[in-house]
C-alpha cells in the first residue's frame, strides 16, 4: 500500500533530518534525501485529493514503529455528455467527456520509536481538477476516450514535536524549511480509456481499462528545500454495472 511506503520514507527522512540539525549543519545529501520523501508525499496526496478517477475513503497502516492514517473527502467525477453523434468518418460516433473533482486530504504519521517517539507529522492537501476529452465509438459497444485535465493542489506540512530531540531543534528545522512548510502545485493529467459496453436485460455492463499519467511541479514553495518535479501513472481495470 502506498501509505506504508510514505510512512517509511518520511520516518527515515525525519530521523536523518534531526540528526543533522542537532549538529547545526545540513549536508547536501541530507537535503536531497528529505526532498525525495517530500516529493513522494506531495505527488501522491495531490493525485489522491484531486484525481477524478480516485474515490474518497479512509485508510490506515502500521509498520516499523510508524502508524499512518489517510482520510480523503471527494466531490465530483467523470462522465459522458449527451448521446453519441456521427463523426462523419469511417462510421465513427463521438460524444464529449467531462472530468472534474474537488478533494480534501489529511495524511498523518505517528511515530512510536526513539528518538522521535510521540511525534506527529501531518500533511493536508486541497486539490481541484477540471478537464475533458471525447469518446469515440467504433460501434455500439466499443469506445476509446482520450482525455486531458489539470489539477491545482495546495499541500501544507505541520510537525507536532513531543520528543526532546525534536523540541530542542524544532526552531532550527523550521528555519531550514524542513518542517511546517506549504507548497502550491500544478499537475497535467493526460489519459486514455478503452471501454466495452453490453446490455443484459435492463442492466448495462462496462468493461474498461484506463491509463493515466500525472506530471506534477510546484510553482510556489515556502521552503527552499521543498521542490516538486515528478511523474507517476495509474492503470485501472474495472467492471461496472
């Protein structure tokens, strides 16, 4: 599960981060390691909060002394508009597709092992997606829908320090931009869905395969060490009725 991988990455980065702050210096390799874990977190939370093809819900995991809790609230979705219309080419038909979503996400790590036992690292993301495309029908059953959309995301980090190590070095870590930062991102989302529909009695079944690519970059960051430029992808296979 992605939340487990995020927990391990964030926990490792924090342990290294506060060790360096305690020595009153920040080696370049440490900033690079921390930045990679932040990129993973911001990229994932933006997609989960804003992507119209991803549902809301609550998830949790526990591993290696870190409890992770994820909550997603979503409104929106994707759908075809109107009835298929003749395209005037090879007997094809087409209809518009609209995608849109508004989401709010919280992702929290609770640490239970020294030297950061009792600390909480929390991310909150608000995201908005809008886009569309067209579905091309080869016959009454088989259709192909290329789409493109954009996601705006705002992610904020809050670190609640309980451990003596972090409390001692918290001001230095904040000044270095390692914790308590916020970042604004944009994401370009091209995708394509191949779908086959058939009707049995009064029920319509849809078998679909959807590939989606996400490219995310920041255009504002309150921290000099938080920089986002990443790519990821999903491939969903579904049967709907």
